[in-house]
């Protein structure tokens, strides 16, 4: 009797999805723009911060300061979102104080000539400028849709979901406005807008379903910039996303993700980034 043997092709290993791969490597199934930006500046810092979850050696005073200013502005717009009266200047400074106090003072590294007291004085002057500005008021023709709202979605094929936290979203009859609040040592120029655009471009893609649901075709990117100068200023910068800009940003994130999942982590020495890096000792001890 003859036995016929049926040959079957070998089973292919099931490849994990991008989200599963991200979770196994990073402990989260998504990417944020801050993570992508960190990798672009220094892949080894990304490894310490997102893969190893290494405790930072210190926190820069500029980061704590910016986050505290941001918390005060968020408090302002949450009050408006709830239909309450806008907070006064003293209440905004109190919100700054609460956010600053949440960071252990022992971990804060101050810049030359800085103290907690000098930064608080600067914060008071900056929040005064914000409070008095028309940019702290809501345009009566626009609807405030969200304050500090998280969005996520699979907007780039082959990559994990992108997670974004949008400061402010306004909508009028013709456009959806994505607003980001920034603190800066100096006034912004065109180069700074271009540098900051990728984050907003990702948010544009995340918010397209919302815009469509509202019957809106146009999405506008805006930055409200408060300067940390002796006489603080506040300016509004706007830009409209183009298909070319969005395609470039998508390709950049995809390339960064491929490098991350391949675990290409290495130092990237920089006179700009290294002095403020909170992983300097770990970097010096790194042997690959």
C-alpha cells in the first residue's frame, strides 16, 4: 500500500502588532510626539527615559517652570469651559504655586542666577501679561470644545497609535483651531514655528475625525507664546497644515519607530542638549 505524504508549508511566526511591540518594549502601546522628539535628539536618552525607566538625576527648573505656567493657564480656561467667571491674577499665581510645589525641590536644578523666588516673580509678571491679553479671552464667534484633552489613534500605518494631549480646541463655522501654549526665552521666528510644527501636524491628523463630525474642512495650528524676559510678552502664531508637511511628519515618525523597535540606542553628544540632560552619569557609564 502506498502512502501519500502531504507537504505543508512551514507555519510563519505571528508578528506582533506595532502596539504589542511598543507595549513589550516601552510598557505602553502608543507613541507620543515627545517620545519621538526625544529619540531624534538622543536615542540613548530615549532608552534611559522610556525603555529602562531610569530615575532622572534632576529636573531642569525650566521644565518645572513651564509646566507650572501651563497649569495656571489650563486652570484659567477650565474655569471658562465650565461657564464660571475667569480667575483673577492672584488665583493664577496660586495655581502656579501649587504646580511648582508638586515637584520635590531637591530634584530641581536651577540655571545660573535663578532661584525659586526669582522664577516665581517672573511667573507673576508673565501671568499678568496673559491675564490682561485678549488671548486669555474667548472669541464669542468660537466654541471652546476641549481643554487639555487626550486623543489617540492609528494615524500612521505600521506604527503604534499616536497619543496627543491638546491644550485648547476652538471651533467656529469655518475652522477647527488647535492651540498650544508655550513659554520661551525669546520671541519666536519662522524657524521656531517650523521646529514646533511636527507636534501640531500629528494633532491635526488625530483631530480630523472631530472636524469631519462638525462639518469643518479647515484645521488651523496656533501657538500662544509667553516670553520669559524682563518685560514678558505674549504673541500668537498661526500656520495651516499642508499635505507635504503632513507626509514629511508621517515619514519621520515611521522612520523613528523602525529605529526604536530595532533597539538602535546610542549617545548623541551635543553642546546644546547634553548640559541639561538628567541622565549624564548613566550616559558616562554606558558601555553598549
